């Protein structure tokens, strides 16, 4: 049924909005004996800056700290497979009724985000940050029953959030553990998408001999995405694009199609009302009607793998790449970071 896939398109993306809001990849690093000149400089030059707190004590012990304040620009693109359940639909503020006769095939959301992030190393091992960005999405939905069809719709919106990174390094080995929470406002959805992301990583930081400000870090890890699972919203019939054959709509309105006759009375009422309005729209005599809905959505897998790397040109400039894979999710991240001392 065209009316059903149009309802679902408006809401299904919510479950896929797993925004990668990058944590700080740089970290305080214990310098080994192989870089004795850098080690001597750290231990004797002092640390006159405000942040991170306890920075002077840590520097004296031979830890090379990143510049404490940063501005990062991130571009993220990815896709996520989603499972939809508990779909309920109503019209014009009527009571919602279960649409459990709808069967979904592949439901996939493609997302692109561009976000800016400001961060501060509050402690030598603790970075705090805020995020603000723009979101573009495309949702692909397959309904397999009672009628098979596919369709795509697009959304836009804004995201904001905050996070912390716990990080440290010792003789090249680094660990980066990022936790952030974001709120995303998408057009056509009545509630915010709330996402908690946890991303532990472990890797190695390669220092360049003779170039103490330059390094290359690589890591592997995992990402856990926890999203508010319930979604509620509404859409007007005038916003639907009814390309279903006219005879299919007529069969519902005339109550002659077999699957319609097997529905419960409350379901038949809602389905027929929507079909009648779509028919009116086809005939150019629509008096609009609002369709209300609620559903539950889950990512195909909560946890996925990731791998990435960062090249530090100097203590002020870094560039980063990261990919995500497995668990029904594919993603890529590019970021540039500028840092200064405070």
C-alpha cells in the first residue's frame, strides 16, 4: 500500500541517525628514551599554560601534552540498516491502531553530517567538547506485504551535543575512549533523535625522528550507538506522493481486495480513510487530512567495528580519517583540527 510506505518514510530515519561526533584523537604521550632530546626538553622547559590542569606536573614526568584548546571540522557519511516494529497509525487525532499487517524488507538510512566541535583538555587525560552541525539524510524503505514496493525520501535538520574523551599514551601505545550525547532535530519528525555513542579505541602513535612535533597514529576499536527507540509524528496527505496504480486504491476504497477484508474493523477504518484521501488527491479535490503514527526502531546491531588514523603535521594542525563497518553499518569520517594553547 502506497499510503503505508509514505507514512513509514517520514519516521524510519530516526533509528539511523548515529552521528559520529569525533572525540579527540590526540593524547598526552609518555616519551621514551629513543627521543631523548624531546624528553629532556619537556622535563626542563616548564609548563606556563592554564590547561590542562596539572599539566606542569605531567610534563616534568616526560609526557608530551597536546595543545589544550581545539577547533575541529568533521564530515561524516554513512548508512545504517534498521529494524521497524510496533507500527501504529491514526488519522485526525483519532486513536492509533496497530498496523501489524505491514511487513518490511530492507530499511536503510544514508546520512551526511557536517559539524564543528570545540574542545578543551581539562585534565591531562580528560578532554571535554561541544558539537553543532547540519544533517542531511536519505531513507530507503522496502515494504514486502501486503503490497511490495520501494521508495526513498529525504530529510534535513540540525544536531548538537556534548562529549568527553578519556585518553592516554605510554611509549607509543595509546588508548582513546570517547563518550558523547547528541540531540538531532529533523524536519517532519515531532520528537528529537537522542543518541548516546561510546567508542573505545586502542592504537599506536609513531613519532618522527628529528621532527618532535610530527606524528602518525593508527587505531582500531568499536562503536556502540544507543538511540531513543520510540518515534511519534504526523504527516499530511497532501505531502504524500501517490504513485500506486489507481486500481489498487479503488480496491481498498471498494473493500474488494482480499488482504483488506482480513483486517480488524479498526484497521479497516484507518486504511480506508487514508485510501479515500489519496484518491481525492489523485482527482484533484483533496481536503487535507493528518496521519499520526508511532513505531519502534532498532539498529541492526548496537555495536560495530571501526579503524582509523591521524597525521599530526605539527602541534597546531592534525588531519584524521576513520571508517566504520559490520553490524549493518558503513561509515567514513574526515576531519581537520586546529589547536592552540591557553
